[in-house]
C-alpha cells in the first residue's frame, strides 16, 4: 500500500491497524460502588483559562480576558459551590494555566481536589511535529507536580484529541487513566494494538460538556444557542439515566463557561438533584479509576 492509497483501497490489515491503535477493551464497570451507592458521580473542570487564544497565537487582550474570567470568577464560584456541597472534583490544567495561576492550583489541591494533565498550552496534539507531544506532556506533568504538590495520575487531552502517539506516551508515563475517548458510558480498559494496557478509560462525551452549549466566537456563526435551563435538563437526564442503570455520571465543565452567574446556578441545582437520590458516590476521576480497576477481575 502506498501513502496515496485511498481508504477504500486499504488492505484489511491497514484499517484494522488504525482502528486498533487505541481501542475499547473489557468493561471496568464494577458490580458495586463504595458504601452501597447506586451511582458514581465524577465532576470535572478543564481550567483552560487564557490558553485557548494563546494556543492559537491570538494576542487579542479581549479574547485573553475571556479566559481570565475563569480564574477571576469561575474557579472561585466553583470552589465555593463544591465546598458548600461537600463534593470533591477533578481539575484538569494546561500547564501554562497552572503557571499563570499557581496560587489557584495550590488552593484547589489543598481543598482535596484532583489535579490532572490537560496539555501544555492546550495545543492540538494531532498537528505537532514528531516527538513534540511527548516532550510537552512530560513537561506538563512535571510542572503540575511542582505547582500543586501532587503528581498527576490521569490525563485529559486538549479538546479530547488523541494522536497516533498519545497512547504510547500515556503508557510510558505509567498513568492510571485517560479521559479523552468515547467508546462507552462506563469505564473500560484501553487496548493498544489488541493488547490490554491496564489503563482505565473514563469516557467523556460532548453531550455532557458545557462548552458545546455555551461557546461563542464573535466573528463566526458560533453563538450560545442553549438556555441554561435546557442544559440543566440535559445534564439531569444524563444523570437520571446513569442512576437508573447503576452506572457512572461523568460531567466535563470549564470555569470560563460554567462559572457565569446564570450557569453556575444550574450546576448548583444539578448537584442538589443528584444529592436528593441519597445513594450516590461523588468521586474524583482518580478515585473512580482506582475503584473500577480494583474491582475488576484480573
């Protein structure tokens, strides 16, 4: 096969190789949750802050200020809400965000929340030259450890993108879990080229992400088109489905998105709705991955 071959010309071995690079293996959905809970709830926040325009080499003070809002208002509101409800969550930081706001990262970690890897500067890893993704990911992990005082055990790639090299980097780093791929509602083990890796995948989904409903780009057709009440309805329905099945509800949010006044209120009501069920386990992503891995047969 030549590089110019079209997909419909590929030999079977080629498309099997592509599909198998990072594939869903055995389910790691446990038979039971801690304390007899019926459902696991893992809240997470991707603290991108100023890195989105920086990634794009966009020096606009206006667009940088939109990201800064996440640090100035979003994270403080989120921290207060989590403290009020007695819930711990996972915060995924681009390393540049952590370097711009080290006091924030240390405070989040001191409150018992998890700090996870989320790239160096929110770079698009599928566009990087050979070897650069590895360099940046290792540097990001070291930076987050230095700033937060805790060594990250999990990663969420920027924009949930997964390059042809990402799996090998995660394996080399010995990470416990990834949260970027979407093959299931429940945790599963990642396979690499058909071989079990021992890495837990905690699958996100665009349905359970605040940004897709609220993002705006001024000079494009992208406008916030969903009312907070509608997003609340969607998130509640996703939780209710997870609860009915005795499964996992994993929610991804962004401080500069969910942190606005009209939107943080929907998160407050959502957490109240979840807590009303009583038999729910709120956990960090690391706790969820460890439990699922420990409960699964070898």
